[in-house]
């Protein structure tokens, strides 16, 4: 019996060979928003791993929509060709190329994580990376010591909306088959959704219906310019996990509206409204801790979902799918630890060991497996700690 994890899934005209998705993970390795050799190799190795879809990290829709100076960008036509190179290689390996686009909102103008992930200082300014004015639904900083944003005017709301449209068009020009709108982790669209960050008194603030109005406007405009035959995803923070924050019922209601606008999959993460992305002191961290959110959104909104967060092995992923808690499995940091996660998952679930490996690797490994088997049969002791049987 074919494991559910390795069954195909068709979204609009796009067919994924399996249900494994490499989640978008920012690497902060761009210069002026341009993809480079780092991005080609980083996403290329994930494409070689047998994952059904590889999603490239957030590309900012505008320069001030970056979180750091290392973020990818898609605010210029010049950004298209380098990203097209990445998308083409992903596709050449049998995986579906996807891209997430977003705007950092009040979480912009920050150092790269390994530089401290604090506010930009004179040190960064001296090397040509000065701080910039961030924007948000309301003039409320993400945390103590973080930049104070400027509340967006109607003109700025429209300018940013146009930037989302232009970025979506460029993503199509770059050859991506799936696009994801980032509405999570405390970035701009999540800020509008959450009462923690949105205290506006106009039609974009107030109750949950009004707070979702601007994110829905963005999604509507992106869907209108994104090719109709290609699927659109939306990543959400299912819960804020802080007092007075956004909760799962808010997300279910939002997901219903997303479905009505033509969103095909809701990518269910959590947290991040205050401080660092995905951080919440009230959200317990355990294996698969966000899976129940994907299940609740799937059932409550009648839309396909992707489960993410500490899904670390194939059997765990298979149980999520078999239990109809989600339709896709997002693998993030586990793939950083083991870039060949999807290929190893095939073996764990009893699939032919080397069929899915790239041919330049598979034939070598098949030969090695036969050698190891012959040594086992001859009684040759394995080195201490050796566990792989292939």
C-alpha cells in the first residue's frame, strides 16, 4: 500500500508528486534582495531530496518590507532572473517550485539573527546599512527596544497593496508554480489581524471582521494577478498565544474568507505577534504541537491545510495525513538538520529505497547497499553505532 505521505496531490493545474513540502525558512543571505549561488545550492539540495514542493523563503514586496538587509526581495523586475534560476532548478529535480512573499511591517529594520537580531545601529549604518522607518497598522513596537513603527496612512496602504500585486506578477514571471502570502509570525498582515498590534479606528481596525479586511484585500488583489491555473497558499499564525490575542476561531473565520477568495491551502503556524517570529511564552512546544491547528482549520473552513512544526519523522507525518488532520506536511528545521529527509522517509515507510534518489546518487548507494548486505551475511561486524541498513 502506498503511504499517504507519498501520494500525489493536485492543486488546480499543479500536481505534487508527494505531500512533503520544504517550508520557507529565511537564510538572510541576500544582498539588495537578489538571490545568489547560496540560494541556488540551498534550495537545490532540498529539491534533490525528493520533496514534493520546495518553498523559497520570503521575498519582500518592497525595500522597507524587509526584516533585515539579508532578506530576499521581489520589488524590482531585476530580481526576477536570479529567482527564475532557482525555480528552474527545483523543477528540474521533479519538485514543484514555490515562493512566499511578504512584508515585515513593524518587524523590519533589524540586524541579521547571527548579528544579534536587534535594532540596526551605527555599526551597520557605517557599512551602508542604515535603519529605516518601519510601518504597521498602529504605532506600537513589536517588543521593548524594537523600532517604533509609523501608522500606515490610506496612501501607504494602497502603495503597499500595489507592491504585493507587482511582486505576485514577478513571481509568476520567475516561473514559480505556487505562491504563498505571508500572514503570520507578527509581520504586516498578521499585525492587521491581531488586536495586539492593530488598534486602528478606521475600517481596518476594531472587531475581527474589520481587522481582517486589509489582509483579505491583499489576498484578493494577489489572487487576481496570480495565474488562475496556479494554486495560492496563505501562511497564518493560527493563534497568537498571548493575552488578548488572536485565537483559533478567528483563524477559522479568516480561512473561510480566504477560501472564498480562491486560496487553495492554509499553512498553519502560530505565534510571533510580539518579539521574534513564532515566539510565544504561552504556546507549549512539543512534537507536532501545531497539527491541531491545521486539523481545526481544515474541518472548520473546509479548506486544505499544511501542518508544520516539530514534525520530525515519517511515521509521525503519515499519521497526520491518515488522520485527515492536514493535506500537506511542512518540514522546516528538520530539513536543515537532514536535507535528505524526504528520501529517508521513503525508506522508513517501506518504499523502494533508491528509486527516488537522483540518478547520480542512487546507483552508487544501491551498489553500496548490496555490499553492506553481503558483509552482514558474511558476519562482518558493523562499526559501533552504525544503524543505517542501506
